[in-house]
C-alpha cells in the first residue's frame, strides 16, 4: 500500500522543524512515495515482472536570500538529520540571490477540490497477464507481424508538500498504462510501430484487442518505404507528433528561458506568434486529467491560462523565482504546463488531407532537433506520401526542417481534438516546410 | 566502500540466506546493493543558481529463469523489505525452474581510483571556479549575453551478492564540467556548449587554468554559429571530424549490436554475423577498460569484468555486446556489457566506450576529394530506430565544402542515414583517432548511463543532410 498522508506529514514536519531549529529562516520539503508494478510480455509469453517501491524526499533551506537543496531516498531519521545539517551548512556559504524566496503566501492554494486523480483499484499481476495475452493475440494475428512486446504498468503515488509558511498539502494519484510495440517484416524491410493508453482510472484504459490491432495496423502499413526527393511540401502531422509542437512552444515560454533571454519568444507578449485562428490553453482542473494538479510544485494555486488567444501570446509559464526576476506573479507553473492543448480547428481531418493534391503525412520523428534559442527545427521523419487525400506509400529516411517562427504562423488545425494525454493537439498541417531526401 | 549491513536489521548472513533460497531454482540473478552520493552546482545568469546534494541508497533483486526476468527494488534496506522482494520474485517465477550458473569471471584490474570527488574539494573552491568562468567569458566579448556553467560529481558504491554468497564490489567516481555560452550580435542569438568529464577527481579543472580551455571552446562554437548560413538539403558527401562525431557510430551501429535486440531479432543486424557490414579498413571496438574514461567500468553491473570487445573487424561483423541473460539465451558469454542506471532498473546490454580505430588517410585528403558536401565537426544528440536501422544526429558545428575547400559555417541541421548501410559508404578512414571529451550519456529504455566514443576523421560518400536550402 502506498504510504498515507499522516506518515508523509510526520516526515515533512520533522524536516521543517529541524531546519528551523538549526537556524534556517525558511524551508520547504516534498516527501513522496510511489509503488509501481509492471508486467512485460513478448511474443505472447511472460518476459518480465518489475516491482518498485520508492520513497523520495527533497528539502530546500533558506538563510535570508541564500538557498540550497538536498534530496534523498533514505528517510531514516538519522540520515535526515545528517542531510539537513549538510544542506544548511551549504546554504550558509552559497551566495545570496535577491530573487530566492518561498512563494507569496497569498498565492498558495487554499482549497483542494477533488479532481478524481486516484483510482484505488488493484489490478493484480494475473489480470495484467490476461490483458497482455489478449493484446498480443490480436497484435500478432497478421503473419507479417514477427515480434510483439507489450507491458502493463500500475502506479500509485502519494505526496506531501510543506513549507515554513504553513503550507502543508498533498494527494494521491494513480496511473495505469498499457503499451504495445510491434515489428513487421516483408521482403524489403523491417518496421516497428507502437500504440499505448495511459489513464488515471483502470476502467478508462483502451480494450486490449483494440490496442493490439491498432499497433499492428500502424506497423504493417509502414512496410516497403521509399525515400522521396528534396522539396518544399505541405506537411500533415499526426496527432502524436503535432502535440510535440506544443511541448516545444511550452519550453520557449517558460519564465526561466524568458528571464535568461534564451528563447525565440522573449518579449513577444501581446504579439502575433501563431496564425490568428489558433488558441492554446493550459487547464489544470480537468477531472481525471493526466496533467491535472491542485497546485504547482511550490504549492501555488494554478488556474486555467489562455496562453495563445487568436494567435497572440498572452502569458508565460511563471514560477516564483523567475517571476520575481521578470516582475511577474507566479501563475502556478513551477514544474511546467498541466493539461496543455490547442483548441480544435474548423476543418475536418478528411478535408485537411485533401487540402493539397500532394502532401507528406508524418507519423514519427527522431532526433533532438528543436532549438528554442533560434527556433530552428530539423528532425528525422517517417510517414506517408498523400495524394488526393489518400495514403500512397510509406516514406522514410528523410528530414523535415523549418523555423518555429514561420511554422507557428502557418498552422492549420483539424477539428479532431481528443483529451488522451497531458498534451493534446488535433491533426495539424503546416505549409511550406523543407523535406530533405534523395 | 559502503557497508550495506550496518544500516538496519539486515545482516550479511540474512542477505546471503535470502538470496540463495530465492535463486536456488533459477538460471541466474543477484542482489544488487547501491549507495550513491552526488552533487550538482550550477551558475546561470550571473548567479549561483542552485547547489544540490543528493544521497541515494537501495537494492534491486533479480531472478531469471528461462526467458523471464523478475525484478523488485526498494530503497529500504531491511530484512522485511528483502523478504517482500523475494516473495514477489518467487510468485512471478513459481512455475519456471532453472539451474543456477555460479560461474563469473574474475580480474584484478581497476580502471579508476576509489575516490569521492565531492568530498575531495570544498564547495567554496568549486563556486570560485564557476564565478571565474562567468567573469572570464563576460569580459571576453561584448556579444556574450548568457553564461551557464556547472559541476556535477558522483560517487557510486555497489555490491553484488550472488547465490552461494559470492560478493563483488566496485566504487565508481564520475565528474562532469560544462560551460554553455549564448552570444547575441546584430539581433542574432547562438549558443555554444562544451564540457569535459570522466572517472576522476575535479583536480585538473580546479588546480590549473584548464577551465579556460573549456570556455574558449564553447565561445568559439557560438561565434562560428553566429556567422552560419542555412544548411543545404539533400544527399551529399559528409566529412566527419575526429572524436565526438563518433556518436554516429554509437547510434548507427552500436545500438543495433546490443545483444537483446539481436536475440529478439528486432535489430537490423540480427542475421548479419560474420558478414561484411562496413567498408574494408573499418574496425570498431567497444572498450570498458580505458583508464578514467566516462564509459569505463572495472566490473559491469552484474559483476563481470569489462573488456575490449571487437564488434567489427576490417568490415566484418564479429561480436554483439552481451549481458549474462542475453548471452545465456544466445549460447555465448557475457562481454561485460550488462549495465543499469541505478538500483531502480534492470540490467541491459549497453555500450561503454565505442570507438572506430584509425586508418591511414588525412583529413585534408578527405576535404580535397569533395566537390559538394559538408564537414561536420561537432554534434548534439542522436537517436536511432533499431528496427528500420534509420538514425539521426544534429550538427552543432558544421561547414559547407565546395570544390575541395571548407566554406561558410552552416546552421544546425539533422543528418539522417541507414545504420546497416552507412559504414559501407565510408570511403576514407583518417589517421587521427581521438577520444571524445567525456560528456556522453546514452539513453535506452528510460535508463541513462555514461558512455564514451572515439573515431578518426572519416569520409562518408552519401548521407542526407536535413537543411532548409534546396
């Protein structure tokens, strides 16, 4: 069983009391416990089981404007005492930083509403095995599939965040994740693809057979790919790739990148950065949401933020430290976005596919080709050539490149938004990007 | 060396007994105990931004029978906790019986010293160097707008207890020093990053002015990029510089030669053993035995001494990299490549220091032979799709080559290629093999482990460059 609130609170208050006793002017502590159990399958039989049970604690101690931190997984009182002593000794010799402080008291979360993020259902390993058997049975039904690997993970976590201004709260969360990777082979090639489902509640996980079928179908259609020539072409991003554009956008508007001056979106508040049909929202209070939270990692209340309104940048993601640097109040985004999404567009998926007589549909990218300082983007890609709205043939060993500044202004979104993950996007088209191939 | 048995009610005798009882009817497995201490100190935006110390302690208990691996970890080292794990392993493997393999090779060689780099130097001395880095770079040139510098140090002590009571230990130091600088000129911003590291003390960088070289290099890369033009798009010849660009070898070839992917037949290389996979003159080894290198290990995380494993010899595929589990299932021996990020993770076959050995041509000859192509000197990260064999990496310093001459610097572009065929496109191998500066971390299945790479300059006849200029 995951440790209860009382246990975590007793550890947290021990640390806070001790830090205060040693002379710390302020302190904050996070204590968490997490248990997770995974079963792995390969080619329809059990391959591995994995159980993890981990406690984690981190403390920050302040002496005026001096601050340092420690973290440990060893919560024995003896060890905590040694660590807090070490932490405070380090604090004393760390230089002052005028922006170091606990969050403003009046911004701290006061009322915690239930977001239904915890499902206490226990999914025994035998049941996981049954689920994975069904999944791999359907994934391997086509004889072009030569290898299947799948896993089911159940996680239960609990945490307490406490600081010397009296904040002390936390809550349990759970997650259930089923995933499947399949390999298909024909006389010309071997290809891999995947599908997964991750939810707060067990009952919301996709059917095993649906997951297996989908993974297999997505893999088989990639067989015998061709390389295309280098050209400018309209690119359609599958949902699993288009959401990555939001993640790149989020890192470019983090207060830390803005304060350091290392973002291509610095000083762009109230300016047009996306096409004017685009709205981007970060909503922390979605019931059962994978990214939902009652407060951020500093205890600051987080409300829904409209980041982009009609293409115009409205907000950065602000934490206490970088907020003070930028003269902005924290908006509860220490630790990043919560449930981030593009509002859906007004063209159907079908019409988007037909919008150009010829386009490139991307289902996977590889490489770390996003530079948020310059906005330059260049990644390896796999996908399909689309003609007259239909997949013609699979394409690989190409790269796609552009600059976010131009790409963001040329985004067209379909109306097929679904809330599956913590970052969600409809299918996306960007015109005028460069493909490098033959 | 950590003593794991003075921390709670668990004695060594208890541990031996539980391990032997649990693994009795299994093919392999061990109790892995780990204590790590680490620090990271970061200077950013003119200030010491953070100083963090972390200590971690825990065990991972593994039992293997046939193809099934059962694993359980906890950060509570106690009799109860170990018994819980034991029950968990037994319940997974209840119906599968094996025969324990007691054999494990021995070696007295050590490739680094038992030191704790964190405690060897005061925090104050490290803070001073970081501040000097900041002052040095900001005074150097008016275009310097941001400086980030960091020290990271770690000492990891491990003990492996096998069935029958055999115990193997290792103490592993690791340091890293990194400088990143952002320049701004005529409204353009570019960054340059350089770092060093290894299984050693901080001494070299604290005592002397060696930190200055790291600053100069980061500054130089950023300055080059300020002048960069859009990169070309399409297939062309590529000359790779020596040292760090060997991450091409790591991504394109290395991952595909790890035992697990080949046992499962999901690697593009699984049916190519003994065949020609590279041009003549291309020899690639994976070596865990180089003193003080980031990817070196005295023993791997299963207790096997590491070695220099020849992967490709003169173009012919010779060996895969193996941990005990995959080696047993493929009827071969472990190459000392079983690694894990920490006690929270299972062992996988991984790379150590992956190196292409020198040939006899010069970088000049390569550049002169190219009419139109690029010269890539440094890279950011890379990635590979093991199954299709396609891999990418991102240039952080590269130049055009026109008519045998190096031209303008070009913007960061992704290069993409096909693992099984790329080494057949190598038409010249340089005589200038160089080790990387000690900065690599390899990710696989969610686990990061420190690795090294090395290579001479090489000429690749055909690769796709992912620029924007058609």
